[in-house]
C-alpha cells in the first residue's frame, strides 16, 4: 500500500486558472515549476490508479480571510470521495478561527493545512500558536508548509528554528511539517527539528535534496515519523515512489513511510 499525504486539487471550474496563476508566480521568480496533472479530483484519481497509490490526502489553503467556508464545504465533498481524504483550512488572522475549527471537526475532516508563506504569518506568532493548541485539543492534525516556497519571495515564515519554538506550547505529535521539515533549509531541519515529536512529509523534496541527507534525516528522525508525500500536481506520484523505493532503507522503514504512519494518523483500519 502507498498513501500520498500531501496533494492539492481544486474545483473543476477554477482548477485550470488557479494552476496558471501559481505557475506564473514561479516563473516570475526565475524558477521552473509546472503542474504535471490538471489538479482536479478526477485527474488525481487517474494518477493514483496509474501509480499504485491507494489513498491521497488533499490539502486546501485559505489564502484570504473569507475563503474558509467555501473551501471547507468543498473539502467535505472531496472527503466523501472514495480514496481521498481532504483536510480543511482557515486563515490564522480571521476572527472566527475557533468556530471554523469546530466546523471542520463537525464536518468529519481530520485536520487543517496552514501555509505561512501564502497566508503571510509566522508559525510561532500568537495567532498561529492558538490555532495549533486548539487543533491539539480537538484531535485535529495540522499539515504546515515548512521552509521556503518556490513561488514566494522571502522572508520565510516557517523556518525550522521558529517551528521548534512552537513546541514550547504544543506537543507537536499532531503536526506534520511539510517538505521534510523545511524546503531547502534541511541543514536547519537537522539542527532544530530532527528528533522532535513532529512528523515530516516528503512532499516535493526528492529532486532537491541529496540522497545522503534525505536518508540521514529519515534515520535520525525515525522512519516512524515520516510520511510519503508528493505535493501533486507539482511532482509525479510515480517518480516520488521510485526515488523513496531506491533509498538504502529497510523494508520496515519503507513500509512506515509509504503507509503505516499515514494509516495511524488517518485512523485507517
């Protein structure tokens, strides 16, 4: 079994335009980044079928103060789709954040996605920490975009040192730090985050980090706290599986990464 813990889709009527905007943000920074699928539910399921992915977790992001209702209603419809688990989202600066979290819980969504770069907040800010604490209280998972973002200019709002600071307020065992704890700041991940209770996902990392450092982080942090992820539509699901499969890890470690940890977090089986 393989579970992809970090994917993105959009409603059919806005998916194409949304991807175009995101791609333009990347190229405007002189970077290369193209979606490899259409970022709709149907295209994701087709990719899963082609690449042997049993389940995918969909992570929407509320980029404005007023998007959470629409996004979470869409998330509920996705969550009712066979083989897709959708999280919800909210903007840390919206005044009704607490009632939104209760609504997310009531809708049966298992967690939220926060993106400090798109949402323009620091992960160890007061607003962020109160949300992380409430999610912990409600038994909601939190996936956080950690480290740099290919389409967003600095400053970086979720550096490993700041994420470590949040652990003074929450346990961290319900937090999944995206992109192996911090995209393209993996030296700092090793310094500040390896060995903490946080989970890391592997989204959009395998082509940007050396295999030696990737294995070292997995080994030192513990394969029981790593979940396989791709950031689809930005990374081919099959390619990411091939890279992780080729690493000098034991079968037990690979099973942890590919599905056992995700099954525990998603309460499957």
